């Protein structure tokens, strides 16, 4: 590796920073106006789906849970875009954008950077809306389930937590500990949303291991190693050139030492995922277990290829964003594998299969066959 990532700090192609400080105007409206309009349109579109909120079915609840997985993973990727375009301080205040305004006017930063940072902030409303709608839908289910209510309540609470962490990130001038916590909390939220997605189809009760005990143990180990892998990745990022702003503080670590720690954990994840996949097929585990384990192997290999390539190419911005997307997908696969190795069982086992479609009356969210 001739070209070290540290060298990329100097080479990093800055977007049109300090070039264009005026608002970007599209069809007579500042770009931030379009961004607010787009977020508001998204929230209104979601409210139009109110029927599925008010009269939830197992299928509609699963769709909302899937939406939560998508928006929580998605905002982590758009957050990475803020970082690599050096737009982290495009809005220098929080919750206001500047000391005088909630929208990006006279930010003192390039209009491009302000637009990227402000766009990411407006997306938070969408993430919150999907979370709140899901909570309402879960509360409307008959019978109302305590376990699902708890999971669904954590999601909007997590978005509020993210808003606070986002503020701390700005107030600390993008300290890597704050940036890293912001990303890692997103991954915790993704884990909760996957739990909700899987458990909606099961009855309320205690989890029972439904696979070979070694396979279940491996799935638990993968959650631990996978999260350590994510943490190590954020340390590499906090040491490397993509801090979110040219002046952002950095960890005083050696990239050539910390990167192999991160990639070593990736190799460990790959080995564990491969063993899990072999065990899943050999022991005749259910389809979701087989699909999750094989997807995980594929995703870790893809992440490895992107990881080594971006390191060798001195961290080009597009590959870094792709690596973050891959991280979110890998983490979803780890969570899916973990939750598919157990199944909730009703204490009395008097479980009836419920219609997947709404028939005009409120139907309970409950177990469906062949999960
Ligand atoms: C499953 C495998 C992997 C996962 C889940 C993963 C995950 C991550 C995460 C979460 C980050 C931090 C992103 C951020 O803070 O925004 C990161 C950064 C990084 N990863 Fe990986 N990684 C994997 C494999 C690898 C491998 C094999 C390499 C090879 C060297 C690698 C190289 C890097 C580098 C250089 C960065 C810093 C990029 C930057 O400057 O932002 N990764 N990774």
C-alpha cells in the first residue's frame, strides 16, 4: 500500500467549499426550502397510509417495521455522506442551523455543505415519523402486546437520542467520539427494528432456541464481534481523513496499526459466519436462518473487498459511503441471523394463525406460519 490513507487528508478533494457562500436557488426557491417541502411531503404521504396504522394487520405491521429498518440504516449512510463531503459544520449550531436561523442562510460555509448537512437534518423528521406511526400501529393492535409496544416505543425515543447526539456532535466541532456514538446508536436502533420485524410474526412469550445450540451460540458471538467490528471501524474513521470538516479533531492513533485490528475483526466475523452457514445447512435449520447466514457471508466478503480497496486507494469518498452502506447491511444480516435462531412461544401454546390481511375490522398482530 504505497498511498497511505493519512496522505489522503491532504489530497482529499474538497467540495466547492468556500467558493459559493450564497443560497443554492432552484426554480426561485432556496434549496433548503425544497428540502423542507420534500420532508413535509414525505411525512404527509406517510399519514395518507393512516388506514394501515389505525387498523393494523400482521402484514402492515411488518411493512412498517421494515420501513423502520430502511430509514434507520439509510440515515447512517446519509450521515456518512455529510462526513465525506466535509459538510459536518454546514450548520454550525443545533437545533438552529446558525445562531440566527433555523434554516441555512448566511452560514459562513459553502452553500453545498450547508445543503448537505441541512438535508440530513430534515431526514430526521422522516425517521421520526416512521417510528411514531409504527408505535401508534402497534398500540392499535388487538390484543396489544407489551413486548412489541416496548420495542416500538424505543424507536422514536432513539431518534430523540440521535437528535441530542447530533447536537453534541456539532457542539464538540465533530469530535470523533461523538461522530462514532452517533453512528453506533443508529446501529443499535437497526438492531431493535430488526427485532420488531421478526417478533411481529411470533406470539407473545419467552424465546426458545430453535436451532442447533452451537449455531445459536455462534449467532450470539456474531452480535458481539460484529458490534466490536463496527466500533473499530469508527475508530479507523476517527483517525483517518474523513472527519466531516477540515478542522475536526482526530484520534491520535496510527492508522497502520488500528486498521488491521478492524480488518482482523472482519476476518473473525467471516469465519464465524461461514461456520454458521455450514451448520445451518447441515442441521436443516429453517429457511430464514439459512438465508441470513449465507447473506452474511456474502456481505462480509463484499465489505472486505470494499474495505481493502478503499484503504489501498487512500479512501475515495464514494467507496467510504459504500462501505458504510455495507456495514449497515452486514449488521442487519447479523441481527436477522440472531433473531431467527430463537422463536417466541406463548405460555399455553394455544396459538392460532391469524389472517395476514385486514378484513375491515381490526385484526390482531400475531404469529404466522412458516416464519
Ligand atoms: C464486515 C466487514 C466490515 C465491516 C462491517 C466494516 C465496518 C466499518 C465501519 C462501521 C466503519 C466506520 C464508518 C463510519 O464511522 O462512518 C469502517 C471504516 C473503515 N473500514 Fe471497515 N468494515 C469491514 C471490513 C473492513 C476491511 C476488511 C477493511 C480493510 C482494511 C476495512 C477498512 C476500513 C477503513 C480504511 C475504514 C475508514 C474509512 C473512513 O475513513 O471513513 N473495513 N468500517
